[in-house]
C-alpha cells in the first residue's frame, strides 16, 4: 500500500514537473524541471524492472540532455518571452544614444 | 524495315541531323532540310502501299501503323504543304535567328502529322498527336517574349483536348482491353450506353480543339498569327486538318451507331456555324494581315466542321474538299504575308500599301488565293462551297445555309481588305525600294496558287482519293463514285457541269488580258498612284487618299455588339479566378512550423475520430 | 484561442490513447507465442548472456544497435555541420558558471572514478544492468564535468575521431566477420563460455565495449561542439 | 551468390566510420570514398537483381537468428527494383555534387558526403528491412542526415527549413513508436512477415489505431497532404542535389514503407481507399499551390509532392495494374525530378533566393542545361514520347479499368495546371531577356555527365519502355503476392 | 490485489499519456523554440514510459539471469520493449541535440527564438 502511494506520489510529482516545465517562462527552470522528469522516470523504470533503461535515462535524460539545453539557453535567450533580449536591446540603444 | 516506319525514322533523323548541321554550314543545313522533307515524301508516294500494317509491342501495349485510303488523302495534303512550305522556309528563315530550332520543330511536326495519319492504334495516335502539339507549341512561342501568353493559351487548350482524348483512350482500353482503333470500332456497338456517349464526346472535344471549333477556338488566332509565317501555312493549312481527320472518323464510325448521334452532329454543326460567323466578323475588324488570315482560318474551319458534322456523303465530300482547298489557298496566303513581312518588316495594312508593282508575283498568288478563298467560280473554292450549300439544302438544314451564306458573303469583305491593303492603294515613299521576294519563296507560293486553279478545273483529282477514303470508312456507294450526287457533276461522272463555263470564263479572262496587254503595249504609261490630278485636285504628299484606315468602319459599328465581348474574355476571367483560388491553396503552407505540426495532430485526431468508418472491416 | 483548440484536440487524443492502452492489461501477459520467449530462453541457453536486454540489443537486434550508433554518429556530424563556422570566427568556449577551487579539485578527483565506473558498466554489460550506452554516457558525463569546470580543458579532436572511427569500424568488421565465417552478419563467431562469466556471450561483450567507446566519443563530440558555440 | 543485401548497410557504415580517418591522410578521400561506395552499392544491387531473377527472393538473416526472431533483410523483386533505383540516383547525386560548390571547405564537404552516403544507406535500409522497429531506426537515420544536409548552407534560411523538418520528423517518430508498440503488445512480434501472418488475430480497433499512428508517422516522410509542410521549405533550402536525393530517394523509401505496411502487413481493405483519397488531395493541393510559386525550387518541390500523391493514388487503386502504374510513376518521377533539380540548380546557380525570374534568358548562356530542363519539364508533364507519358498512361488506364472515371478526369484536369507552370518556366528560360544581375554558371563536367545520363534514360525509356516494364511488372507481382512474402521469410527459420 | 493493479494501471498509463499530452501541448502552443524542443523531449519521455509499462509483468523480475536469481523466463518482464526504449532514448537524444544546434543557428540568423517570427519560407 505504501509502495502504491509512493508510486502515485512520484507520478504526481512527475506530471507536476512536466506542467511546470511547460508553463514556466524562465527556460532555465523549465529545463531543470525536465531534468526532474527524467530523474523520476528513471526511478519509475527501476520500479518497472527495467534497470538498463533506468541507467540510460539517468545518464542521458538527466545529465546530458539537461546540459545541452542549458548550454543552448546560455547561447540564446533565457526567458520565453525574450525579456532579457529586449532589455539588452534597450541597453544597446541607450548606449548608442 | 517497313517503309512507313522508315519514313517516320527518316524525319526524326533528319530533324536531329538538320538541327546540328547548322553548327558547320548554313547552306548545308538548308540543303539537308529540303532533303529531309522531300526524300520521305517521295518514298511515301512511291513505296507505301495501302492497308499494309506494321505492328510491334511496347511496354506491353500492342501498336500498329498502317495507311488507310482515308488517311492517304490527308497525307497528300500534309506532304504537299510540307514540301512547299519547307522550300519556302529556306528563303523565309534566311538570316533569321533560331534557324536550327525552326527546322527541328518543323520536321518533327510533319513527322507527327504523318504519324497520326499512319496510326492504327490509339496510343501511337496520341503519342504523335502530342508530339505535334508540343512541336507546334515550340513554333508558336518562337518569336520572342510577346508570344508567351499566346503559347501558353495554345498549349492549355491543346492539353484540354489531348487529355480529353487520353481519357477517352483509357476508357476504351478499359472496355476492349487493347488500344487498336479497329477493335474499338468493332466493339463500339456493344458498349454500355453511357460509355457509348461519353467516349465520342471526349474524342470530339479533343479533335475540335485542333479544328478550332467555337468555344475552344481562342488559342487559334494568336497562335496562327504569331508563329513564323512559313510555319503557319502548315499550321493552319494542314495541322488543323488533323482535327477534321479525327472528327470525320468519329462521326462516321462511331456516331452513326448511336441514336443520339444526330443530336451531337447538329450541335457540332451549329458550333461550326457560330465559329464561321464570328471568326469572319472578327477577321474583318483586323488591321494586321496575319491576324486577319488567322481569324479567316478559324472561320473557314468552321465551314468544314459544318460540312463534316452534317455527314451526308455529299457534305462529307464537300467538307474534305474544302479542307484540301483551304490548305492550298490559306497556305499560299500565309506565304504571301510572310513574303511581305520578310520584305517590309511589317504586316500592318495601315502601314504597307501599294506593293503591286514591287511584288507582282506575290500579288498574283494573293489574287488567285483570295479568289479561291472567296469561292468565286473559276477556282476550287467555289466547288467546295457549292457542294456544301447543296448538301445542306438537301438535308434540310436551311438555317445553317443562311448562316453559312452570310459568313461566306462577309468573307468577301476581308478578302478584299487583304488584297487592297497590301497591294493596291497608293504607293508610299517608305516602301519605294521594296523588292520582290526571293525565288525560293515565290515558287512554292505560285505552286500552291496553281494548285488552286487546277483543282477548280479538275476537282476529281482530289475528289477521287476522298471518295476512296470515305468508302473505306464505310460510305458505300453503288457506283463507287460518291461525288456524282452533286448537281455540279454530270452523268458522265468526272466532268463538272460548270467546267465548260469555267473554261470559257478563264479563256475570256486570259484573252482579255493578252489582248489589253498587246494592244496597249505602246500606249500605256505608268502613273504614280498619287497622280489623280484628272479629278482636278492635286493632293498633298501627306494626305491619305486610300481608306486603308478604318476600312469597314460603318460595318464594324453595326456588328459591334456581337464582337464586344469575345469568348476569350470569359476564359481569361475564369483563369484569373482559378489562379486566385490556387493562390489560396498555397497559403495553407503558412510558413510557421508549428502550424504544420498542428496540421499533423489535427490529421491524426481526425483519423482517430473516424476510426470505425475509416478502413472498413 | 489557439490554446483552447489545442487543448480540445489533445483531450480527444488523450481519450483515444487512454482507451487504446486501457485495452492492454497492465502487468499481465498480452500475447502468447511472442518472440520474447525465444529471446529469453536463447539468451540464457545458447548465447549464455545473463542480461537478456544486452543479448537483444547486441545480438538478436544488433542491427538496430548498429543503426543507433550510426544515428549518434550522424547527429554529431550533422551538429558540427550545422554549427560550422570558418575557423577564424570560432568563439571561446562558453562557461556556464565560474567554478570554485573546491569544485575544481572535486571534479578532478571524481573524473577518474566516473570514467572507471563507465568502463565497469560497459564491460559488465552482458552480466548486469548497463552496457555500452550507459557506460559510454557515464564516461561522457565525466568529460562534461571536466569541460564545465576547467575553462581550458580540451579533448583532442583527432583522438576523438580515432576512437569513434576505430570503434565503429571494428563493430562493422566484427559483423562482417560473422557474415564471412558463419554466414550471417553480426553472428557470434567466438565461443560463448558459461553463463555469468565475464568472458561469456562470445562477441557480445566485445561489441558492447566498442559501442561504449563509440557512444562516449560521439557524446563528448556533441557536447564539445555545442560548448564551443557562442551565440 | 554475388553478395548479400546486408552489404548495402555494412559497407557504407564501414566507409562512413573510415572517412574521417582517411580524410586525415588525403582530403580528397572524403569526396572519393562515398562515390566508390555508392558505385559499389549500385553494382551490388544490379547483380543481385539479376541473381534473384533465377533464384528467387533473397532473405538475408542477421546475427544468425531466423526470421521472426532476428532481423532480416529482404531483397525481393519489389525492394530490389527500388534499391537499384535509389543507389543509381545516389551515385548520380554524388557525381553531380562532387564539385557542386567550389568554395566549400574541407570540413563541410566531409560532412556533406558522409551524410549523403548515409542518407542513401538509410533509404536502402528502409526498403530492404523486414523488421518494423528496424525500419524506425532507418527512418531516423534518413531523417537526421536529412536535417544535417538541409541546413548545409549557413547563409541561407536553411536552418529554418531543417527545423520545420525536424519538428515534423520528431512528431512522426513519436507516433511511429506508439504504433509499433500497439502492434507489439497485440502480436508479440516485430517481424513484418509474422505480423502479417498474425494480423487476423488482432482486435479490429487496435488494428485501426495502430495503422493510423503508423500512417501519420510515415506520411510525414512520404509527403502526404497535411503532413508535408516541411517539404517545400526543405527542397528550397537544401543544396540542389540534395533536393534531388530527397525527392528521388528518401520519399520513395517512405512511400515504399507506407505501401509495404498497407499491402503486406495489414489486411484492411479500406486502407486502399485512404491512400486513394489522401493521394488525390495531396495531388490537387500541391499542384495548385505550385502554380503561383515565385521560386523555382519551391515550385519543383510542390510538383514533387504532387507526383507522390499521384503514386499514392495509383497504389490506392489496389489492382495489379495500379501497383504497376505506381511503381512506374515512382521510377519515372525519381529520374525526371532529379533531372529537373539538377539542371534547375544550375539555372539559378548564383542566386540564393532562387526566384523563377532568375532563369530568364538562360537558354542562351547554358544551352544544354536549359535543354535538359526543358526535356525534364516535358517529360514530367507527361508529353509523349518521353518517359513520364508511359507512367501516366499506365496510371490512367489502371484507374479506367477500375471504373474510376471521375478520378481520371480529375487527374487530367490537374495535369493541365502542371503543364502551365512548367511551361511558364520553360518560356522564361528561352524567350525572356536575361536579367542584368544574374550570372550564368557553366555546369562542371561531372554534373553534366550526371544530367546527361538522366536525360538519356528519359529519352530511351520514352522510346523503348520495355527496358524497365519487365522489372516493374515483376515488382508489382511481388508486392501483390502477400502470401508468398510471408512464406518466403518465415520458411527461412 | 486486482484493485491495486487497476489503480497502478490507470496511474502509470495516465501519467504516461499526460506526459505525451503535456509535451504535445508545449510543442504546439509555445512560441519559444527551446520550449518546443523541450515539449518534444517530454513527449518522448512519456512514450518511453508507456513502452516500458506495456512490457511490465506483474511480479516479474528484471530480465537478468544473475547468480542466485535464475528465475524461469516466464517470471521476467518483457525485455523487448526495454531494448527498444534503449534505442529510442539514444535516438531521441540525437534528435534533441540536432534540434538544439538548429535552435542556436536560428537564433544567430534571426536574433529571435519566436517560431512565429521565423517564417521567411512560406507559400
């Protein structure tokens, strides 16, 4: 029973993280939330008796995917509505003046 | 190798060789070109036997070539015009751009026309038909930017026709299991009724595009007018007759089995009549010789269509005779225009006048051909028209007679305009040093003109092959001589009743000519066409004394309502509307990748929603 | 507006997906006579590989794995093509966070053990959970750690190319060896040994090690490419 | 036995892994090796196709496990014919692009040739494989190399096109996985022959759902109507030879997959009607959208989509004649469209925007290229005596034989639209004045060879279709005979 | 026991479907390219979960014949979906990497990540 509740809870957490990842405007947090999804997913894979997949998901989903997302964000814009980009442009304009 | 096959191959090889020969020597190219036309022509007339079949299988389709008496008649026209116009082309194309291109397409067109006539199965028929279409299309667009729209129009209408035909062909294949024309004709009476009606109609649509019948004629004036004149004489003279060829076959072999055949024939006949009237009216309004002749061609084809659609033996005879005559005189006339264009650089009546002394032989050709066109007795045109009227009256199509008579009369107007425009009227300074066309251009022109005279005197020369052809199609006459049904011919058969009269008229004409020539030899003096001081007034140099501008103004004003909205206009609007719709369909591709993804999901969901009904059980 | 349309569409899609999958009973066998029975029994009895997933990935469906390695190779190639710049305007590596010395020395200490773990994982791929992909990824994360913490840490590009090329070629060559010696591509050409031995399963272990090296090299290449990108 | 189908995959992969090393020795190797590999693949497929004429279908077992267990490759008359076509086109694309853009550096060139070679390999793998999940892997190989090749030119909008392609491709692979999983849970196997054998056991709704997911997924690559938004962009932005390879190789492979799944794996009659309707919509929308295009390659792209729609219509007819026509259409379209892309690329060589108006007057400066483009245009419109005509005729008579008169009429009406837009371009090439800022670029000698060999095929098949009709007919027989396919594969156990 | 399974079934399938739908929603409505790629990867995760869940066997063990746990084969969960997911994860990572590099290049080219502003290619 406790096992069931635990599973339900982490499933809930996972779906919550997914929703958070989609709704969050700050892409960095969104990506980290997606890392959380992968983490929970790998736990779930373990529970579902798939240790190989769990290992892979942990290594690729949690570490590598998250990192390349973060690097991309670093290289482009951090906010979904491109706030800081506009800010940057404003600053550039100010400097130009 | 079979001769028929050899002839086609010779044309093809000739086309390729000629096209490339231009790289080395222009003269060699001209010579090769003439040879490439004449050798197969000679082979055709000496070696080909009737009803000899050559068949082979391509891609699982059995194909057959062979010559029937009926196609023999058309082949005479094609080769006659082809050779004449080829000789003319050498002079005409001299020093013009894209000569190799012209020669290549010219030979290909002739080959395709012969191929159509040889075809005994629908696939080779269609293949040659399409080769003819694109080769002539390439000719139409040859002269620069201006002709592109005309070219597209020509191609679109040809494609409509060809695809209608193709649809008929595949339907035929579905019924008979092969593509042989004879097999289809044999099985036609046993088809389902719907197919029995659908297939001939589709075929007729295909043929009437080439024959420029009314609602499908809009390509013709522009295409005739703007392709090189030397080609137009083949284009209007022979190529359009391929439509007639097909129509006759459909009428005789298919529609005669059909209860509704009469109705279809009448509709086609009326369409032909409308074509004749309206195109004639339009021809009168033209100020450009090429356009005038182009419209006139459409009008003349209208007569022919009337005749073959009526379909009594005599009407058929008349139609085919007129088709041949039309090839001769219209070919000659287009050559005349080409010669004028070559020598003066323009074909506008309002600019060029008074060439009669500069180009006397050209004028002579024009005169004879115009007489033939107008249907004035001594020449061949008259016989055709007479037989047409006679057959219309005999088959109780009185309204059609009136219409045909009206447009025939109206044809006098433009015929006169043509003759007057170029050759008569006052001489202009501008054209003072215009020379006669070169001899290579004159010979074919005159030859065709002589042909018109000859057929006026001896129509049986060509009526006999027509007769044979029609009998082979199924018109059986107990005497084996269909033409005897006309009052023109007496009971002895070959002689025209009017023939003595014709001889008399010609004799009088010639003696008068000779007489005046010899009598006045000393006393005549050439005066300028501006020398009209006898009437008491001395004209100024810039004053325009001829009425070459606004030639038939009152008449045109009278018929204006008829001509105000050309059928062309409707097509253009239709095309514009279609393009607008198509412009909308491409906006489906909005450019936003997310939208595309959304389409995918919507598509998936639609399929899921349809799941039960989608794939059946 | 579009949001609601999409939500509506997704509701329908969700309904159908749920209805499809609820038809498949959870936790119960869905079919009889599937190939999985053959896989499980032959991996134990014929191939002597204790990890059935490894047996499937490397042997039964080894062709998929070859394709998969190719996909990684392709995406590394495609990425470096996509982000290609002429040599003179390659930017400096972007570091995400300036690393403190604690992190740096920690990373230095962790790196060998991470690499060792990765190698352990792919060497024991046929015995225990894990294998080439997992081990390769773990090694790649080790390198990632170093790349992130040390600004001038660099991996020799040529060496990466060597590793990935040789590993990939050996994979194919072993496959071809099976084809020429036994008649079918990727067929086992070595003695299979005993279940649960390190040297069991014939070529399976070797191939998985190669896959591990290749995956590691590809992933490091991918990370390296994207790290050297400056927006 | 002259070789084995598995070499179609093994050798290119070996070469792909080898190329970076060889490139260190001599840079020209990266251009030469793919060509050699593609030539080898062509030789192999030709010799195999001769071999199977006397010995029957080759079922190649991989890793020693007979069909339902292991993965297998099937070289049947059908897949063999497509393989030959693809490898031939692949070789020509390589030949054409050998020195296509002279100023390309070593690194991009290396990537280009590796990706090109693996794209061909992936397509061949899609065609040959007898395993559903393996097909997924090959689709991914093709897609990813497609993304990479599309975004080859850095200065164009190519990344945008590639991203759209990727977005659709990612959706497609997700849906495909769902579809494969549904089948697996129901039947417990991934082998296509065994799936086909067990299909009657499957619950009807599951069958339909899985088919829907798979069709939507493969439809993305096969450019069916609502899923083909990526295609025009990709064709516009990819290098010219890649556009040719896309339309000639990748799409053909996807259509193959589509057809194999519908014809062999499933036993749903309604799926044929689906193909017919979707193909018709694709055809109409694409051809009408092409009419008002302003860019040459985009126009060719829409035309290509339309032609694939036509092929799907032909498959949807469902009779043997229909399959024959469809295969013939695919064959002729692959050849002709490659010719058009090849020659079209040179007509608008120096402009990145590739407007149709840039071809104005090129006939004078690039006579042979212009002539070849015209030839291709005429052939694809379906004018006899070129190759396109025979395939169109086969399609129309197949439709007429099945009493689909309206279908025949619609196809013909839309074909007129097709003729119009092609002729507009042809007219511009020959009869318009050259624009001042367009610079004609002479094709290189190898590009010329590639184009001329395609043109020769167009002409030769046009005059003598028997050269290929036998092959195509055998392929059609092979596709229609589902029982034999299952038997041949499963008996290999 | 039955009830236990039912709840777990609905919960696991439901969360897998939820992940797929959430990912789809993100990919279909969000304007930011990174969000779209994120959505795709979440969708992939959902599908992977789904696949593993479909191969699960109640009370089964991992498909490993380790010493001491040499269960009979029918006590094991289905290894095939696991192998497939293994492949799919790696492929998914490859696609994501390519997508992100495209995103970087698009940003370089257009100076924005809004997908509705990146449509130079249309019609």
